[in-house]
């Protein structure tokens, strides 16, 4: 009987420890890098087995990599035999595969072609398809359709007017192209997002310019065969340039994310004909019109609200809003945000890139990928900072607009081939350019206790190592100095940072040319 109880106790402890381990692994911060090369991630999807797949580029070639629920790399593929390839967007498919869309240099005609690569769960290429627009093509969004095919939008660029044009391409489940079109209003245009609608057609969001080189956001509704049903443009009451970045269909209309580059964002709710229902504005700094990869993302959440991220120049904003567009909370991300997803545990996982401006964190300043898994409030990992944003009523005007349509040709090429991408991994935040490296070997060391702290901390030194006449400085994540003082010989130093906001801080102790830097996470109760 006693043996049976011991067995049951063992099973209970094993189950409890496994559950605890899983709970401990529910958040992480990872960086994927090559100290001699470059990597960037542009798109993130959840795989069929609840892991994650990243698409981007590796040393000017395509990159697709799979990581598990802890951020550990399962496989990583560098695609293409020569420079001039990148994968911008991706979608997970019901057959446990992914389809990544990108651009590849055209060795025959110059420019770049749209390339789509379907890969299985092991990262093996199943098929490849390309569309040749005879100029430079840049896909920006891809979605699955009801018949297991795909719809893709983006832009093509050329050296003569109208310079940029929208494209939309339809693929079937095998990669064949039933139709492909470009759209133009005579000036620069770009398609940022597309998805299939409940009636079997499509809705596309984008940006178009006018004769005065002002830009406006637009929604375009298409039939199942790619014929335009209607197009509506959206302008601000003042002379403000706008760009339409993302769109989600609702039963009674569309949620349309619009950026005012250099200013803020709008969330516009429309009816099914594109007419305005309501509009909210957010004081988020968004990138300029031509810094468009990756574009801001709008993602639905389990509670009927939305999470949105904005790609800018570092410490990018990420905010949570309710179903009516009201601001709930916001954070600043210590990376250049590319994509955000809600996870099965109702937390969030965020893909982004580095380096960014501030205090140097990583062992390299080369372009690298960052991945942050956080809780439902983005409140429990180092690479996220407190921020405060707001929502206000927005004011946009709506009017019909017409685009011309042109059919394009199809050209097939062989698979570009793949090899191991060779990226290394470390726990932490992406590199930040600045003057202070995180660690430098020295003849003394110190620890911070407690860490995390709600304000009061103690720096503890080995008595034999304490640097006499040391200078102690503390900087926040942006590299701004918040504390400085000289200290005489002592085994420990007490400092109170209770008046400083939550976030990541860097404590440097210097003695002449020798110094050490340690991280402190400040979290008030």
C-alpha cells in the first residue's frame, strides 16, 4: 500500500513539475542573429502544432524558420542561390504547411519577380510559383481562400510614371494562377492588405497618391474573379497624407487601419459598402509612406477587440483596443515591430528586428531578429516598456474613386533551393546602438538585489574586488541618465529608484578604464 502511495505521489510531483515548467516557459525573449551576417523577420504565423514560423531574409536571400513554443529553433532555411531574394509575408495552410510570398531577382529581365514557395512541416519545398511583372514586385500580404487557394497583394515599382502600381494575384491550391491584375489611378499606388470576404470576393486596403503628391487610404472590393465592385478613398479634413494598412471583415462591415505617416493612426469602421460608421484616432507615431515593410498590423483578439503594432524606428508602439476602438492599454516594444499574434494562452507573441537606438544590448550590431512572448497585458518580460497612449474621435471623409485594371502574364521558374540559415540564438533583447555595451570583462564584479525591484536596490561587491573611488551611473533603455554618483570604498551601495517608471535600466560601475554593467528590471507593485 505504501509503495502505491509513493507511486501516486511521484506521478503527482512529476505532473506538477511539468505543469510548472510549462508555466515558466510561457514567456520568453529571443534574438536570432549571425555576428558576421544579417537577418530580418517580416511575417509570423502559428503552425498547425502550435509552434511559430517566421519569414524574412538572411544575407539578401529568403529566410523561413520554425521555432517551438519556447522560441527554440526547430529548423531554419535560407532560400535562393544568389542575392536579391526576401520573403515578406506568409500564411499557414490547413494541410500543416505554409506558403511564403516574396520577391526574387530576375536574372533574365532584371527587376524582381513575385515568388511563392509552399513548404511542408519539415521546411521542405513542395512547389514554387512566380509571376513576372517585367519590373520590381514587392508582395505585402497573402491570405488563404475558402478553396485552399491564395490571394496576394503588393506593389510593383518602375522608373517612369506612375512609378508604383498595385497588383493582386490569385493562386489555386496547386500554385496555378487563374488570374493576376495590376491597378492604377495614374499616380503612385500600393496594396498593403487583402483577404477573402464572406461573399467569396475580396477586400483590399492600400494607399494612392494624387496629382499634388498627397496620399489617401482606400478600400477596394472585388468579385471572386478579380473584377472591381467598388473603391472608396478616405481623406483627412486637413491636408494630411494617409495610407491604408490593414483590414478585417466583420458581419456588418470592415475594420480598417489607416496611418497618417509621421503623425498617428486611425481605426475606421465601415459598412459593407465602405461607408463610414465610426472612426477613432490614436496618438501613435507611424512610419513615412516609403518605409512600408513591414506595415502596421491589426489583429483580432479572443475578446472581440484588437491588438495593433506599428513598425517605425525602434521602441515601437503596440496597443490593445476594444471592439469599439477604445484604447485599453499600450506598451513600447524594444524592437522594430513586424507582426503580432494572440497565442493560445491569451498572451501575445511579437516579431521584430534590430538594431535600434539606445544602449547596446547584444554581442553584435548586425541586423537581427527579435521574438517576444508575453502575457495578456505585455507586462512580464524585459524587452517591453511602459507607455501611455490614448484614443479620440477621428474625422475622415469618404468618396468613390476609380482605378484602371491591367492583366499580367505568368512565368514559371524552378525552385530556388535552400540550405541551413545558420543563425545563432540568445535570450534577451535585440541590439541597440549606443556607447555602453552590456558587459565588459573587468577585475571586479557586482550583483543587484533584489532584481526585479520596486525601487530600493543594493549593489553588492566582493570585498576584495570593490573599486575604490568608483563612479556609478544608471541609464534607462533609451540611454538617458537617471542617476549618477561617486562612491568610496565599500562592500555594498544602496540606491532608491522608487520615483522612476517601470522598465529596464542599466547600472554601470566604473573605475578608470574598467567598468561593469548589469541590467535591472524595475517593476512597481
